[in-house]
C-alpha cells in the first residue's frame, strides 16, 4: 500500500518526469567569487575568444590560477573544461554575450563572449550590495525553456512557491529537503497548490520522524523513482542552486533552507508577475544582457523599500544616519537605502557574534572538517549537517577561526573589524582575506591577537607565510599601545615556518628591531584546546593567552622540531588534565 508520501510524490511527478533545473554550474559553486573571476577575464588574453578554442579556454584557466581562483594542471583539455564552466555562469547572469545558434547569426545583440552593459555595471560594482543587484537583474529575465514558445525564471518560480507557502502557513521559510525535492524539481508547468501540498506533507512527516537524516534520504529515494539520473543530484544541485538564488540578495538562508528577506517581500510580489515570457529569444537576450528592470527602478517602490529598512532599524533600536541628499531620484533613494542596509547588516552581524558562544560545538566540527580537508559532511545533531566545500577550504578556515574567537568573546573591536575577508548576508565567507593585512585581528582590554591561518602544509609554507605573518604582527606591535601576540594555524606546521617564528625578529622601516611573539599551532591542537575550554567552562581570551605564553616560553633552548614537539605536549597536557 502506498504511503501518503509516495502518493503525493506520484501524484505530481508521474505525468512529468523530474528534470532538476540548475542556475549555475557545479564547477563554479560560489557565485560571489565572480567579481574577481570576471575581472581576470576582461583583462585576459582570452577575452572575447573563448568560444570553440581549447587553447584560449585553457589560457583563461591559467590566468585564473595565477590569482588562486582556479587550479591549472597543465593539461589543456582539463583546463578548457574549467574555463567553459565559468563562461557558462557569466552567460547565465548576462555578463557576457552568448553564442547563438547559426540560424540566428546576424541577429546577435553583441559579439559572443564580450562584456554586456550589465557586465560593465557588475565590473564597476564595489560593494556586495551593488553586486547582488546585478545578480538579481541577471536572474529575473525568463531564460529557462518551459515550452517551445515560453521561458521562465527559476529564481522567480522559487519566490512564487515561497509566497504561496507563506499564504498557506504564515511563513515563507522552506527547509532544505523541501527545496531539493519540491522546488528545484518543478516549474510553472506544475500546479503550485500541489507543490505546496507536497511541501507541507514532507514537513509534517519529517516533524514526527525520529531520524530526520534517514527520513530525508527516503524522500529523495522516493522522488528518485521519477528521476532518470543519480539520486545524489538532489543534493548536488540543491546546494548549488541555493547558493545562486541567495546571491541575489532578495533571498537568504533559513537554516540549510531558504526564505525571502523581509524587507523585499513587497518587491517579491511584484517580481513574480513576470515569471514567464513568450517573447522572442533575441528580445529576451537583449533584456538579459542590458539588465532587467527591477520594481525599485520606480521611485515609489524605491521609497517603499527605503522605508522598509528604516522600520527594520527602528524596530531594533538601531541608530542610523541618512546622507543629506534629496529624495527626488531613484538613484538618490537607492543610495540612502544602501546606507540603511549597511547599518542593519552591521547590527545583524553584532547579533550573530553574540550567538557564537552557543554555537561552539558546530564551530569545533567545522574545524574537524577542515582537518580532514576532504569536504566530508559532519552531522551535528538530528537536524543539522555541515560541510566544507573542498574548493573553499582556505576561506572556511579563516571564517571558522573568526567564529571561534567570537565564541571565546570579550573582543573590543566589532566583528566586521576583526576579519579581513568578506561575508555574504548569511555570514558565510566570500573568498579569503587580501594580503595587505592579517587574516584576523582581535582587540581585548589588555592585549591584542593577530591570527593568521593557511591550508598550506608543504615546504612552501615558510616562503608563503613567514614574511607576511611577521610583517602583519609587527605592524600591530608598532600601532598598538598594548601587548600584541601572533597565532599561526595550519593543518601541519613546517619546521622552517616554526623556525622563522621561533627567531621572531622583524626590522621596521627605520631599522628598529622588533622581537615578535608568534606561536604556531596545528589546527588539531587549536581545535582540541577550543573544545577543552568550552567543555570546562574556561572559554575566555585570558585562557588562550595563558596557553600561548606557555608555548612561547617552550622555545627557549630549542630548535624548531623540538619546539613543535613541546607545543604539542603542552596542549595535550592541558586538554587531558
């Protein structure tokens, strides 16, 4: 006998075989890395020459590898595949002109692979807010084929489902398994009421499930009966699609799932009115590449959005200032909105920082993922699974270490002042910190800590990190009127790196000799000590400095290999006492 779940899934998908839509490409999983990638492309020797040439494509991948944005193996065919994935994503957002079928030659809006008007706007965008607007304009044009005559926008379909869910339940929060099996598997050809029915059925059954991980697996397997590819694509594409959807700024994470940003609810309702289109392909491509119009391009809608942010700040008792400009143009109103959004973002990040002490076990498990460095998932509890994307291990190491010190708490500088890397609206890392400053800097009442991390473990570690780490610590030693210590974290500490820090000498520009205090820890050592502090109610910065001082003193009379052994022994003794 069929279960309720089997019946609901069969009712929707037996007539239409599941075809999971994708916005981006699994080889380019993080859309927020596109600004750097696109900048390399428009200045590369391959600009405008990607179509059909493995050599030009491989050259682009090589150029990306020089900026640590891709891996170049030296094999042309492999490198060309990587370039084509990025080309696909840039086309999908409308940042470069697409190559059209031969039957449409002569009607192209622009030369294939060259920058579009929207691409120029994106290239000039200096803030995440401005970049997100470009992502949004690029994804709302209906470009995904629905029928022979009609196309749709997966972003707008997702929003449509979220709004329909809110109408039924009072909330547009959608969890991950619901998105993976009910939203990315459907489109406007489906009855939206049936889709929401299936979502609510899964939600109700999952609530009563003892083992939610097994329940999610069963849902995917049941839906997989109507899907002719691998069942793990539900996850492979689910994670990818959510990343691209939230890059627009109109959606954000809700746990592992997705929801609409409150301030954009009104705009969301306006957007979905244009979810599908039967206009000709050239007309749609032209709009796509120029950047589709948004509701807030109208002065009245722009003012409404501005007031939404004002109200959000007021409701949280956040003081804000408005630039002294008139409200007689959309540009001016959007400038003020951007300023208000920045104030709200800073407030929300402060709140995020306060929560980290309660998230210490999750932070610890992220460290364990990074120690393995293989992208393996870790289950935190019955409803929480975490994973470090293998290609983003370096940025996740900085992010996890930042969170760990926020959890230890008592920092005097603001959380956004403590990190060198950027984060998105879900507080996830966007790339790594630039090389002109430390990865992390934490100021406390009586001391300050400079933290540098790396995924490098081989003999190149000292060449890559020895000079920058000492320089960054030295900069703060000269700048601060309190003691400054340096903590270096890597999965493996090369002895040459440890020797450089053991000596710890830096000469300032005036030849002033500075004796630096830097201790290298393996990530395993730091993780276990972090766990020890929280399990024994000792999580405070003074405890970290106490360990640091013991390890720093242990260098006396030792060379690097012996000092590393001494550090390990001290950590083991502290955590097993």
